[in-house]
């Protein structure tokens, strides 16, 4: 049982990627991938695995300070630093 818990995670991620590439990924592999994603074990730049795990490609934080954006997610980071609420 301990062998199952102490997996080669990079190898397992490669196996799941192979399943995705061959369009034979199972629901259990997607669930496993989501677990790896929640644990922060999928590399930031691995867009395919992050997408299948339901994670964003990159973490973004709104740095806009206008009254309408404070503590909210506007498109500040999408627009190259221009707040969507500016005139």
C-alpha cells in the first residue's frame, strides 16, 4: 500500500499526459490530476495538464486600485495594465 502512496509524481503526470494525447484519459485520471493540481504539483508552465486539472494557466492578481476594482477581479491584467473602468 505504501508504494501506491509514494508515487513517482512526474512519471505519473507523464502517464496522464499520454492518456490525454491519445484521447483515452479516464475520469479517475482526471480526478487524480485535480488532486495533483490542488496540491500544487503541476508545473506552472504545463498548460495542458493545468487545463485538464481545472487550474488557470497562470495566477493573476488585480493590482488596480480604483474604487470599483479594490478586492475584485477586473480585466486590469488582461488589458496590459489599463483598468476597464477608466474612461
